[in-house]
C-alpha cells in the first residue's frame, strides 16, 4: 500500500459525523445521519442516495459513530456479498453465511446499484438477509449512488418495494 492509500484509510477510520465535510448536496443526509445514529431504534429501513465519494465518507462516519457506542452492526458491500454467495453455492453451503448479516442490530448496505442485473443474488439477498431483518425489526441502511427512481426496473420488485419503505421512513415522497 502506498502512502497516499494509507492516508485515505487513516482519514476514513477517523471520519465522524462531526468531521465529515458538509456540502449543499449532502447537508440533509448528514443531518439525518446524526439523528439516525442517536436513535437507530426509531427506524427499520433507511435509503440514502449520494454520489460515491460522499456516500463512502458518510458510511464510514456512521460506522465509526456506532462503533464508538458499541452497537452491533455489519457492513455489506454488494460486490463482496455476491462473491460470498457464489462461493457458498460452489461449496454446497447455500446461504448459511447470511446470519452474519441478519444478526447485527444495524446493517449498512453499500453500492446497492451493483445488484442490477443479478437476479439470483437479489433474490438471495432479499430472502436470506432483508426479509429476516424486516421480520425482526432490525435497522437496515441502504446506500446507493442511484436514486430510487433510477433503481426502478434494475431491481426485483420485492427489493425495490423494500427501498420504498426506506424512502417513506426517511420522509421522501415517492
């Protein structure tokens, strides 16, 4: 790893909701994230749409805040989830690893737009991760560089409907 990469990692590991750069584009999401990290039990699903660089920083700031509070959380990168699903199927394990994503009180899902075109992965993600989380009332934070409308038609109906729940809880009109 070069020194520039190390510097970026160090800064993101230290990123908090108090130190994250606030811009006109992310101001409302950061204000909401502050409330969300203080009162995660008030929410079941949240969908945040931000450009990649701002989403990356916000995700780390939220994670760092919950880490300081010793809350149980996990982060899913869609590409990593897809790779794990393929490996589990190849090894005949099915979706036994999904409990890692179901059990934490809070789950952060980054790069939701990368599910586009991956029907089987979307189906497994919804059935083995999101649906059990919905049923148990655990908070799921979904992050995407695509808006809800942009994701329409790219995601299965059940997954897209889950986004609408998040939009309603965030207070955005659909």
